[in-house]
């Protein structure tokens, strides 16, 4: 199936892309990722404004958290401000030569120390308390309106889907609509915005790039950042058989995690140097990559994904210690392999919940902010005996929900589909996946859709799905 994921290299107005600094590539120094920072516990307060007062009591009263009282007497938590013990105010931001530009500016060096100093200066770097690693998700689309049928409406739904996932998981979402470098448009636009996001969010441990045409289809799954990806700086989804044959489809560049550190900046530099912002090198790389990869057929144009695949697969000895190719679960799955299974997956999850003893609590109504607790309980039930086969996050075998379903080649914004796919299959597939995700979110609000492709919602009965499921 050579058209698996094909379309990634078509003109992809939905995918933002860009290139990176013109610096020479240093050998990665394997900078140890910053340790989980205890101060992040304080950051967590920012996500939990409503319970600020109570949580402050639990955590002690960090001087760097400003508690103000809103007009209605409701305590508000603002972002941390430095206290007297928090060190100098001058940070890397005060360096007039610091450049946000991925291509033209001075090369950024010593980032790990600069970032650590910033965290200390803001009282965010104290040690001793473990807390979740902070993530900023970055996505984006083109600066101008979509030409395709209902393209803007579809983009809105794709964005809503990311907002939902981020709200449920305490992730900040940055959505970009600008090409930060004039020649890094289309697929290459992601590199400059990811790099700029690192500088703008020194408090984020990870930047998570997600293409605009990717849909979160498991609202429960949390990334194994502190476990499986501990010590790694770059994570992307790969397909084993395509890695073996060195295909340009071996690793998907549409969804990746990158740690906020110097190693990552160096990787982005190296990747960007293969791109259109460096025309001579770009042309040379296009030939090199074309002859190295099994199935890359164009000498004149090099897409960001083929460049990444080449970079990783042909430099694995150098990069493999810190890079991680995820093949075990669906960090993303090609939509054509998945949309036909979504109804079956929903039915299997519903059956497990219907059978689950009431004391497991899966059928309890609950506040959305308790989502992750219920997600963990549901994960235990569907992952256990008599549950739903397959790995959490979805996989080739089994019936677990895939974390992300990626509509490569459907081009919802432009409508310029890969000719291998029909309009009906793309349109139905996207609506099915988006509705599948929406039902997981709507449940906390007491509703769900009447049927997979039906926009009417129905109220959920008490004790759903034990009382009455849609499908029984
Ligand atoms: C190669 O890519 C260029 C730039 O996108 C395009 O104009 C050209 O038609 C492509 N050639 C082939 C053989 O696909
Ligand atoms: C959608 O569901 C509602 C409620 O069950 C139903 O009345 C309506 O006919 C359905 N619409 C379509 C297009 O099937």
C-alpha cells in the first residue's frame, strides 16, 4: 500500500512548515533533559484557577504565585511573578542578539543553561516535587481562507478537537496561521514555529507538533512522557516495515514531540538546512535523499518528511540515543486504515462499560475536570481481562481507540485531495472521526450524537450505557 500516508508531500496548505537557522550543526552534546521541575507544581495552579485557594493550602504558598481576588470574591491565580528570592531579572530575553528566526538570525547556543536560569529566575526551578511535564501543543494552518468545500468549517472542527484534547489534559495550545519564514511555507512551515515556541515557552518541557488535519480519537490517552520517553528528545510515529525498506513513509512528520532543549534546536537547524530556505543545499539534499530512500521520486523537490526520514535513518548512530520512533501504539494512524473500524471500537468500549460493575464508577456522571481519573479507570477496564484487545492508544492488532487519526492526502482546506482517495471517503472519514471524538467529550455534558454521521444529539440516560445504549 504505497499510498499509505501519501499526500504528505502534496502541496499541503493545512500543514504549516518552515526552516531553521543557518548555523553549522554541532555534534549533539546529548544535553541531559532538564529534570522534572518541582516548580511546575506551581504552574499547575494556573490550570486550576477555580480551586486555587484550596490547592495553595495544600502546596504551601509559593511566593511566586500571585493570588488576587476577583470581583465576585473568587480567587484568581495569575501567572507566577518572581519573588525576592528568585534571582536576577535579567534573562536570555535581554540579549538584543537573540533571534527568533529559524534561518536568518544568530545561532542560539547554550539554551539549556539559559532556559534553566529563566526557570530559576521565575521561581519555577525548585526541586523535590514531581509534577507532570508541561506541554505546549503547536498546530496551524495557512494565512488565507480555504478554497475547498467547507474547508474553513472543517478546520474549525479540527481545531475544536485539539482544544478539547488540550483542555482535558492540561496542555496549552498554540495555533499559528503565519508563515514565519517566506520560503518555509506549506509542509516546511512547522520548523520555524516549533523553534519560536521553544523560546516563547521556556516553561514548557515539550513542544508537541500536530498537523491541522490530525484528529484526536482517544480523549483518554495521556502521553508516556516521564516513562517511555524519559531521556528522549524527539518522538515521532514510525512503521516498522517502511523503516526496514527505507521508505519516505517510514516516519511521519505530521505529529511529533520535541523536548525544549539545545539538542532539539540543533536537530531543527539540521532539518531546516535541508529545506527551501537554503536553495542550494535543498537542491543537493533532494538528490541525496532521492537516491537514498526506496521510493522518493522527485529530484527537484524535497518534502519535510523525506528529509526527516533521511536525517534520522541515516544518522541513527548519532541521533538514535535521543530520538525515539514510536511503533507500538498509534501516536498517529493513517485514516484509511482506521475510519472503517471506529464504529466497532465504540461498540466494544460501550459493551465493556455496560458490563462493568457499578462500583468501578465508569458510568458515574462527573465534572469534566475529573476526566483523567475516569479515563484511568476506563483504561483499566478496557485493558483488563474481558476488555478490549490491543494496546492503549491503539495498534494494528485489536480494537483500542487510536490516539490520533491523521487525514493525510484528504486536504480538507484546499480540497486538493490525493487522487487515490474519493471525496466521499475523505468527507465521511473526517466526519466520522470528529464525531467519534466529540461523543467522548459530550458525555461529560450529558449528551451524545444520535448516530455516527448524524449531527443531532440525544440526552444520555442516567447510568449510561448500562440503561440504554445507542447500539442495543
Ligand atoms: C517535482 O516537484 C516539483 C516541485 O513541487 C514539481 O513542479 C514537479 O512537477 C515534480 N516532478 C515530479 C516528477 O513529480
Ligand atoms: C438523526 O437522528 C435523529 C434522532 O434520532 C433522527 O430524527 C434523524 O432522522 C437523523 N438524521 C439522519 C440524517 O439520519
